[in-house]
């Protein structure tokens, strides 16, 4: 896998994980009991973005490492996938 492909894959994984991590530990202004005038009651009180970016990077790194090991060790191949999940046509056994 080239460096550019690795970077692009890591970025895609990181971006998806970011949206999974963003809601962790969020307390809205409504839940906190203090809604600032002119803001949405669902806005977070303290978003803790630094921690979320760190967790996103850690989780994305683990997922990328797992994908890279599967790729580098050829644990999943196209031939293996088509043997199990290949096209099945009506009338063929």
C-alpha cells in the first residue's frame, strides 16, 4: 500500500470515527440547567474537543492498524471472498 493510499485511508477512517466520538459525554445546556440567551438549548455546555480529537486519533489508529495487518498479511483475498460471497445465479448450483 502506498503512503498516499495509507494517508487517505487513515483520514477516511479518522473522519468516520470523529462523528462516532463527538456525542461521547455531551451534556446540553438544557440538561445543565443554564441556557445562554440566543443559543440553542441542545448546544453542549463543555464540548471537550481536545479529548475527543485524541480519542478519535487513538481509535482510528487501532482500526487502521487492524486493516493494515489484514492487508499486509493477505488474510482476506478477492478469491477467498468470491468463494464465499460470489455471484449466485438462478439455476446454478
